[in-house]
């Protein structure tokens, strides 16, 4: 399912790129469309980042194997380490590389919120693959950024309905997260 979602994400990104005129067709050969994947490929959240990267690579491989596809995708993998300062650096690297048509960025919300201005400044089409902080997209005046994952609001609503509905819990404990992620939430 993850690969299917990532495949659809890649297709959406190509459509976004065509919509803003950054992808040009050639007469006979397939055009290669470079897409940057940004996530935590090292560090404590690397299991999630590597899983996301592997799904994106599988989606690209499946897409490129389809003889009916108009484009070949090429995935450029960048490591944000789940750190906002590193995320801004790699987001800037991807956004300023004219050969990269779109970006699939960020697992960590603290990194994604730190990079909004980079993508907006350079007009880089992005589709957030995992970061759930609502403010990354909502409340921002940006047409470049989109998301495929639900926000915290959506996830917490479902969790609350599950706990109070079928589980019939009347009380529970909430633990405050003091990491960068918790500071933004």
C-alpha cells in the first residue's frame, strides 16, 4: 500500500511540474524527471526515513518499468537527519537545483515547518510524505506545498473516537513530548 501511495504521489508531482511549466516534452525519447526524496536516512528516525525512501524507490522502479509511461523518474535521496537545521540545508540544495522538478520532503514535522519558507521562496512543488503538523500546510500562503498524510488533528480525532467509542475509556493519560517535535505541537 505504501508503494502504491508513493507511486500516486510521484504521478501527482509530475502533474504539478507540468502544470507550472517545468517539464518539457521531447519528440521521441522519454524525458527524465528528477524528484528529490528528503527524509531521515540516518539518526534515531532512520527506520522511518529508510522505509519511506525504499517505498519511493520501488514506486519509481515500477513506474519506469511501464512502457506506457511518458516519463522516466529519477530519485535523488537527501538526508535531513530529522534535524531542522540540516533540513533547511538539504531543502535549499534541492530547491536550487534546476534539474530537480519536485520534492517529496520530510518525515519530521519540526523539519518540515522549518523548510516551508525555502520551498515557497524558490517555488518548489512539494508533497509532504509524512510530517503531520497542521501548520506546515494550513495557515501558510503557499501553492507549492501539498500533503498525503493526515494531520495531527485528523489522527487525534480518530484516536479519541476509538478510545471513547469501542474501547469505552473514560480517562487516560497524555504524555508531553519535550523534543523539537513536541515543541511545535
